[in-house]
C-alpha cells in the first residue's frame, strides 16, 4: 500500500510543478527517489533527463535555468546525494537562477537512529533557498495540498527574487509499485505572474533631479535573473549624454540596439589615472567583472550612486549606494529619458576618447584575435559561455560592441570554476542552437565527469590551456617562491585521450597556427567537441601585461 501512496503523492507533486510551467526534470539514479522519478517520467508535460551524478545534475539544471529563465526540477535520493547539490544551489542563489530541489528522504521514524543513508535534510541549504517545504509522509488524501504546494514552490522560485526552492519528501518502503497503477490525468495549468514592480512616480521625480543636465555614467553589470533592457538603457544614455560602461555579461555589448554610447575597454583605460569624475553613477545589474572598474567606482566619493534592482537585492560591494530603487529598469529608463536634459560640454566625448585610445593595436594579442574571431564567426543568436578565472576576463577585455546578437553566460554568482561544463551542457540542451564555451584547462579538468552528459548535445568547448592557473600570474601570488606549486598547479592530463574516452571530438591548435581556420573547422562540427588551444603561458602573460600597461 505504501508504494501506491508514494506514487500518488509524487504524481501530485510533479503535476503541480508542471501546472505552474515547469517542463524539465533532471534526476540521478537512486532507490529512495523511485516514486519521484517514476512520476516525472510518466507525466506527459515533463521531460526527464537522467544524469549519473548529482553534482553534474545540479549544474546542468542551473544551465537550463540560465538559458530559459524557467526553473528545472532536480530530483535525488537521500543522504550525501542531496549535499552534492550545494555548489550549484549557492550559484543559483546569488545569480538569481530559478531552481526546484526535490529531495527524497527517510521517514521520521528512521531519523536520528543510525539508519543507513540517512541524515538531517531539514533546511540543509539554509538561507541559500527562497523557501524550504518539508512534505508529509504519503498517507492518502494529501494530493490536492501537495499539488498546491508544488505550484507555490514554482512561484517562490520565480518571484519576487528568482532562485532555488527546496521540497523534501520523506518516503516509506516499499518504494516500487507492483502491477498496473490506476489511470491518472494531469490537472489544469496555473498562471503565475512574475513582473517586477514599476517605478514610483515620486522616485522618478527625485532621480530626474539628480540626472538632469549633469555629467554621469550608466554602469551595466551582469544581468541577474532579469535581462537588462538594452534599448531602454541606450535611450536613457542618449537623453543624458552619458556613456554606458557595459560588462560583457550585461547584454549591452552585442545586439540590434544602438551601440554608439556603449564602451567596452574600461578595464584597460581605468587602470591608469585621469578618468573624469561624474556627478552620478546609475548602476543596473550585478558587480562588474572588471576589478579596475570596481576600484574606480569605489573612489568616486562625491558622486551620487544610484542602484536600480527589480528583485530587491543590493549589489554594492563598495558601500557607495546612496539612492536605491526596487523597480523594473526598462520603464524607469524610458520614463527618465523624457524628463532630463543631456550633460553640457564634452562629457561623453572625453569618455569615448578614452575608450578609443585603448583599442588594441596591431599586431593584436592572440587572445584579442581569438575573441574577435568568435564574435565574427558565431552565427547570430549563438550562446557563448565564459568560464571563470581568465576566460571571462578575456571576454571583458576584448569583446567589443557588435550588432551581431549573442547571448553570453557565466556563473558569476559565486564565480567558481566548478560545474562549468555541466552548465554549458544545460544551456545546450535547452536552446538547441549553436553553443560555445570558453574555459580554462583547470576548469575542464575540474568538471571532467560532466563530459558524460555529451551524448545527443551540440556544443563546442574551447579550452585555453596555459599550463594551469594562469590567472595567478596576473595577481600578487606570482611573486611568491611557492607560486607554481601552490597556485599555478600545472597538470599533465592528455586532453585528446580524455575526450576520446567520453566519445567527444578533439582538435588541437597551437597559438601560432591558423586561428581562424581552426575555429571555423571546429564550429562546423557536430556533437560535443573540444578545440584545445595550447598557449605559451609566459608569452600569453607578457602579451596581456603589455596591453594593459600600454592602454
């Protein structure tokens, strides 16, 4: 009887998720989660994907949420399986990615009794989830309440602050139903609205008074949980006579919106003194990738620092915000553009000159040519995932404004190198279009097991192999005598052999070879393949240092 009760409640749970718009479930093999996996598999509106290990599964689901803006449901058995989700849950929390965590658990009578594969899963993710819901042990007659709670969980994952929500389902044995189960029909859909609040008119009046006729900057950081309104931001920049300092993950550097006020080389020109001081800085999105830009913001003591966030979170690591609005940035930018006059004088031209002066000069660094080749050869609408550490910094430095629409992603919530491949594959599984990842050699090795997800997907992985943690060569740790042993940590893995072991295509490319030809060949391939770009670490480091020093 328990098996049938378990399945009935699991079906109600999955039906609530589906009714609220969930379409994807990612699960890992396990015994205690049997009713949940069966229910997901049998639901006509849910697509179930099995992933061998829970850590990769969580990052894969996060990639799906990044690409779609909708939550994927994760299912796992009890015990350490649930703990494997933690890194991806941390990222989903800070990156504002909706995610549903559905963990199976032992029933109450086995808790605290030394039962096998049993630990306390109540609130295991602490403040990193938007909500935690302990579900009742299936007993019959609870299906309507469980379905309603599942709908509520989806709503909580989407608004007012997108992120992960945890549902913990204790289940008694037997877990596997015998014979044919009773016919079951899905329930009706439920409509959920997750629209950010419009700006308050009084707030608009106050803000217009700050911006009107005075020199300012619009800083667009990484888009978090809500795409930045590129066209509306461009309209405001034109009305204010202000430059847009655009992070590569903001969505402002590429696309069909006006690009004439978008700057992209601030990481270079702000490394030297002389940048003018604004009267105000309007910030949208998260903290930028560029450390130089962050230090510049921190040093603007006399400016008014305005933060606009649709979800009610503060992104102010420099402790400078003195004007905060929780509002939808699109209507806010458009309304402000009708209320203000542009800054007087040559304010914008001074910033444009700084940006132009730091354009890389021939011969271009290999890294700059690589990023330019990506932008030139990726088809419109392609997805580009930047790994953390050096890869995203190269995109920041060398991805310059282009009318070609591209979608950029990076796990910048906690900025770890773990799970980069699984996230990339989650994006590929969701979009179906061209997907390219730019990652370091250590990022690849860190997430090597996720290559098991490659079957049936189409993605190109560009591996920048500079012999370990090359990013540390740009940091103070490079001066330590223990630098190579403790920080660089070069590896000797044979990537061609590893790719072959997972059935993944492989192409090697030295930095002196035909970059455009090699990239074009790799892009034309099918399935998951690796383009292994072997860099001379010393020369690469010298090129980057020379560029930033001369800029």
